């Protein structure tokens, strides 16, 4: 589905498709059940599946020690839906990155975006490629608002098909599920700015927010 020329058409059925694949397909990451009815062998999904969602941006030494904390005077968005999505994303700082994780204990990058906007009562597609079609495009980083999805190529993507996503939460900060080693962390917009290839706004706020200062 994600490699289709029309991912937005298939995105609403992605969850059903994943369920069908998990039930019917046998392979190295989904072995057939034993013929004697016993317990299937356990599979380490992180080891057997390529991780197409992790980031490849360099981190400062301090970021590699702790996920980061919001400033005490962090300005929460005025719009209720933006605030709910941002608060949820920020509350996941420090949790594990697991490929395919959608919470509540672990996430991958797109799974975190899915759960954060679900907490705000807004449904978005699963998967980074499909999320790249969610909502509508934002012209540039100077127009980004809290809750906007920021896309970079990531470890396995490209400028035309970005495979890593984070949420701009305001105050020049981003929350994202970085990779298996670092988990969900806080990053600066400045560290992403030259790599951002797409920005999507899931919903327009009922309470207008000022645009982010500065440009790309």
C-alpha cells in the first residue's frame, strides 16, 4: 500500500490489511503455526524486519544520555486539539522505540503521531508515507504550528519519499521516536531544518496560532 501511486486511497484500509497479512502470510517475520498446534517460535521483530522509520540525524552528546525535558515555561498551544496532541506527544518522552509500535509503552515515529492525534480526537493514517498525505501542506517552516507533522528522509527514505516524521510542538522543539537506541526524544528545529522535505497540518486550529518565527 505504501508503495502504491495512490497511498491516500488505501490508507483507510491499512489496519485491516496488516491484520490479514499477520493472519495469512508465512515468512521469516511471520512463521506459520506449528502443525502440532504448539506455540510458534518467538520472533524479534526489530531484528527480522528492516526499520524504515528511524532517524539518521546526528545527536549531540547530551541528547544521547537523556530524552530531554520541556522548559518549565513551555507555552502550550491555545487551541484544544493542538494542545491535546502536543501534550500527549510530550508525555511519551523517554519511552522505547519499537518498529510498528503504536503505544502505550513503545512507539515508532509514525505510531507516535497516530497516537498523539488520536488523543486529540483526530484520526490520521498509519505509516509515514500515508501520513505524508494527511491534512494539508504547510508552505514552509516559518508557518509551522504546534501539532504539525515534519518529515525528513530518515535512515531509509528519500526527499521524495520521506520515512521519518516528528511533531513540531512549539518553542522551536520537536518530539519524535528517534530509533531503538534513543527512543522518544526532544530535538531542536534547528537540527532538522535543512532536512525537512514536507510539513503537514492535520487540522486547522479553532484558536489561531501565531506562525513560527524565522524561515527555512
